[in-house]
């Protein structure tokens, strides 16, 4: 399978690191948001690319942290379904 869908992968008991990172559900949003900021600021392409990379990495870190909370926190404390 070339494309990973969060619902399909998350429903499995075991997910490889490669599959997990390819999901990029939140990371894509962070990356595009950072890239758009660079485009609106009218900066050079290298800096726009750097912003997009930064957003992607920040989004992956956020995704990992959020998923860890899903395993370590109860629904009431987290305030959302886990």
C-alpha cells in the first residue's frame, strides 16, 4: 500500500515507525501553514522550504505527543475521545 490512511493504520495493533510517520495527519497542516506564512511574507524559496520543513517536523512532534497522551491519559482528563 503506497498511501497510509489514519483510520486503517491506527486500527491495527502494530504499526511500524515508517507507517506512523507517513500518516502525517497533523504534520501536513503545520507544514502548509508555515509555508503559506513564508509565501505571504514574500521571502525567498529556500526560506519557504525551510519553513515548510520546520512545520512538518513540528507537526510530527505534536502528533507523537498527542498520540502518547491518548495512551497515557484517560478520556475525562484529556477532554476528547482516545
